[in-house]
C-alpha cells in the first residue's frame, strides 16, 4: 500500500513539474511583444525569442503587434465652412512603439485612433469651403497627421501617414460641379478654337502677302527682262536695217546707175503705185519725165528695128509672150561696168508707150481704177506736153 501511494505521488510530482516547466517557458514571435503581470501588476515586457517566466505567479497578456498597421475607417459626414455635408473616407498608418503604454494608457487604441481621427478631421475640414477641401488634400493630410501624432504619443503609438481616400459631396453639388466643369471646358475649348482660327488666319494672310509680293516681284523682273530683250531686239533690227541700207546705198553708188536704168525702175513701180481698191488718183513723180526722155530714144530705135523685121506667122503671133527677166543686181560685175547696166531686149512693141514717146499726145487713163479719169500728168516736166494714151496695159 505504501508503495502504491508512493508511485502515485511520484507521478503527480512529475506531472506538476512538467506543467510548471511548460508554463515557465514562453516563445515570442518576431515583431511582437508580450506584457508580463505578476500578481496583477505590470512586471516586464517580453521581446521576441525564448523567455522564462515564473509559473503560477506571472501572467502573460495577449501579444501586441509591433508592425505598422493600416486601418481604413468608414465614410464620416463632415460639414464644410459653406455648410455642405461631405463624406470623407480616411486611411491611417500607425505603429505601436511602446507596448506598455498601448496596453495600460488606453483600453483600445484602434478605436481611440479612429475617434480621434474623426474629430480632428471635422475640425480641419470645418474651416475650409468645399472647393478648398477638394483641392487641398495634402494640407488636410499634413494637419491630421500632426494632430494625431501629438495626441497618440502618450499611448505609445506613432501615426505615420493619414490619407483621404474619398471625398463625396452631395449629389446635387456633384451635378452642379459637373455642369460648371463642363461649361469651363467648353469655354476653354471655344477660346482655344478661336485662337487657332486667329493664328490660321494670320498665317494664311502672311502666306498670301508673301505670295503676292513674290508674284509681283517676279512679274516686275519678267517685265524688265522682256523690255531689255525687246530693246536688244530692236537695237539688233535697227543695226541690221542700218547695215542693209548702208550696203544698198554703197552698192548703188558703186554700180553708178545711168538715167535709162532709173527710168526702167520707175516704169516697173508704176503698177504697184496703182494697186488697191481705194485708189482713185495716183500721181506720177516729176522726175519720171526726164527719165522717160532718156529712154525715148532707146524705145524708138527698138521700134524701128521691130518694124524692119519680117512679119510673124499666125502661129508665132499666137504664141504666149514670156515674162520679162528680172533686173540684174547692181552689185554684179556687169552692173559696175563703166557703161551702166544693160537693159533686156524688148519682147514686143507697145503702141501706147511709143505714141506717148513720139509726142502724139492723148488723155491719161487710169485703167486699174476703171473710172477713166483722164488728163495731163501734173508735175511731169517736159513729158507733160505728151500725155499718156488711153492704154490700160500701160497702167
């Protein structure tokens, strides 16, 4: 019996010893802290790692997280200075720096931080109007952090950051703000469009002005160049005409033409003078009388020779008369001879011309005109006493 009791007591002692050892050893995780109370009073703070406490005497409170924590609070109604109610969501980043103060200075530090944030937020936002609140989030965050950090310092809590997650004004205010913003954007768009049109008109005007200036400058230069070219062309033509006149004049003087050649040239020019439908009266130059006096003897001698020749047969009289050959060039060697140019032999007799040269007289007939206005040739000198016969072929 004594052995059985001793065995039971030994087992109980071993169990009690194991329980005491188990309760005396505490393992604290990293970034956490434990508060040890002895007989209900604060004894010490357990840090991360293996810790030994007195069993059945020391009590370990729930572990405290030492990491930075993020807490998002629900929207809180806040009244602005212009009496508008807005809902503001806040996010707080805080960290426990003193586990003892966080345990004994405040019953629930998370709830305390939330309520302190709400009151501080209402104090800060209550001094601003809605527009200032919407555009001054950084200022509100800085003031909230400063107030919360001062108030939570004695709780062993450090507030790192405070952010306003959302600011929700009333629906009517939102509609008004949207209309105002839309009107402001439309105004800016109209201003930008007007400025763009203005710049475009200015650029177009400058481009047109430059184009007109360049066009006028080009036309001016082209006109100047055309005028210079025309002047050069006229000068060249004048020089050519001068050289031609000089050449002709020199050839005439070097050829030394006699009176018979000049008379023959006058006779060839008479049909050209009478040409034209509007010609009614044509005047024979006075010099033609003296020229014809020189040629009269030649024509008479030619007529005598033609009369002494045997009469032509009917076949020969019916043959066509070839046209007269052109006058030789005065510049040719034959024209520059001492006796003057030789006339071509006549191809036939001209009764009217021979009668006029013989002095028979007669009226002047303008055959080319057809009005048969006859009369003596004015300004003909000695030839005026011997008028032309009425012979259209002479004209």
